[in-house]
């Protein structure tokens, strides 16, 4: 599987900041150690063009980002301190998702070792999300006539509010979000399909709910491409999660999602979205579950049958 990644995905944050920025290089190292990613599988992105970003984000917001003139309120809402390196990193991650989307259309499966920044609205950042990589990638792909219909499967514990709002009147994009009912964001725009979960939802209840709704989303969307936002903040003891999936539950979730996508022969892009375990290394280990299951599902499915 090819994946987008470069060292620029990491930018230092102030001591004690809650966002685990070090999870990105930690995941890259882990996937190499586990032989899930070979050096020649890694495609380093350049920065996304401002013209591509303007397909989703307002010129005013992009100017404030470029010039460092965000208001104090806008910076607090974004949840990350502005810096030139942060803007550089955010543009890299957007291009990483664009690249991964093109690779998935060619290969059937690809990943960005970042991405899933589903709280970034056209005119502001929010919830540790600066730029909306999925929305930009969709618009770039549609403009280039590589795809017509797209499905976003968002299993982050936090509803994908910016994607829900941005694509609300666009029948070409089906947004499916399964998230904590009482968790952030507290105002949740309507997705094409929203499924709200009670606090402390455990493995079996989670998987039963997913199995009741994912096949409908896949069959209703009939997408040319799926973006899978496999947030691991649904894991038990996640700092911001309030859902109680075990490691086994995360494996079962990702396996089921990928099996359902593969069975329908839809190409898929894997994106990290959120995760806030005790340490960046522990967070990266949980993010790697999605890649382990992708290797299992797609690798086993494509292996030649014994003669």
C-alpha cells in the first residue's frame, strides 16, 4: 500500500499542548517496523496550492493563515497556535490526502499518515483542524473528472461537522458520521446519515450499530471513492472520547469497514482523524490498527488461491 508522509507533518507545539503532534512520525516509524510500509511505498507531498485550497476555504481565511493575522478568537477556536510551520504542515497534509486519493483510484487502497481534519470550515479552523483535507481533495478530484460521487465514512468520536455543513446541499457527496451523541461539537449539522452513540458504548453495541448502518451508506452512495476517517478516539480511556472500544473492538471495527468496502470493489483512502491516548506512541499504535487490518483484508483478498 502506498502512503503519503513526510517529516514536515510534525511541527513542535508548546509544552503541555493536548494535541499529540508526535503521533505522525511515531506512526510512520511503527508501520516501517511492522513491515506494513516499505520505503518505496512512501510518497512525500508538496504543499497544496492556494488555488486548490480556495475550492473550499474563503480567500479571507487563507489570507489570515498566510499572513499570520488570525484573531485571538480564531486561533483559540482552531485550538493550535499559529506559526508559519503550522501552515506549511497543514498544506502538506492536504496535498497528502489529494495524493492518496489519486493513488487509491489507481491501486484500490492508499493512505495518508495524517488527514481527516473534518472540523475545518471554509472560513475558520476548529478543533485542532486548520484546513479541510477531505473537502479539498474531493473538489480537486471532481474538477479533474476523476470522480463524480464520493462517500465519507467518518468514525471519529466527534461528528464531522464541517464536512456535514459543506456538503449539505451536494448530492454527489454522501457523509456518514457515527459519533458520540454528547461529545464535541455540541451543534451538529446534519450529515447524509448521522448515528449518535451513548457514552460508554462498548464493543458489541458499537459493532452492532455499525453493521446496521454502514452497508446502507455504501449502497446508497455508490461512490467512485471512499474516504475512511478511522479516528481512534472511540477507544476506552481516550482523553476526549467517552466511548469504550477495546483494542479488539478497534480491530473488529476496521476489519468490518474494510471488508465491506472491498466486497463492493470501491477504492478507499485511509485517514487518521482523531486520537488522544496516553502518549503519542500509544496513539500511533492504535492508529496502526487500521493499517494492520487493511493489510489483512486487501492482502488476503488479493493473494493467489493455492493450486
